C-alpha cells in the first residue's frame, strides 16, 4: 500500500483530501503539513512513497519543497495541485518528473497516486 504525505497550507483542503484518500482501501496517508519545514521533517521521519504538494505555499513554493524532498527521498512520487494551471507551472512540474493537477475533485489525485505508485 503506497504511503502519501499531503502538503498544503490550506488545512481545510488538506483535511478534505485526507478524508477522501483515507476512505480508499489502497492508499495510506501518513501525514499532512502546512509549510516546507514541517513537510521535510515529516517526510524524513515517515519516508512516504508519494507527496501531494500545493504549488503555492507561503514562504516557499511547492516546486522548491519537491526539490528539497527529492534530496532526502530521490524516488518519491510528486503530484502537484493548484487552483489554476499556468504554462510555466506545467513546465516546472515536468522538469521535476511530476504531475500537475487542478485542486477540486479529489478523484484525479487518487487515480494519479494509484497509477504512479503501483509496484
């Protein structure tokens, strides 16, 4: 069962996504973080298979968080979420070998996590 860390400064969104993913039988959410330092500390301790990262994190960016996470967990799967997709965000996600999805419907996040973490 893949393990997932949710990183988003919006606690309501993070909680809703966690509740949705917790209701699945094959994804284990191991934690949530609202900022870069918290995310890195949890990732180092829990060593998740995947992270769902908001592109816009105050004081940092989701892209920077993902780069720092990859230093600690080179094989971690990264899925970015955002309120609106811009061309440069798509390019930056692709450079990191990550997916970029719109926030809202959690089903694409679930399906992407399943597809990218199959063993």
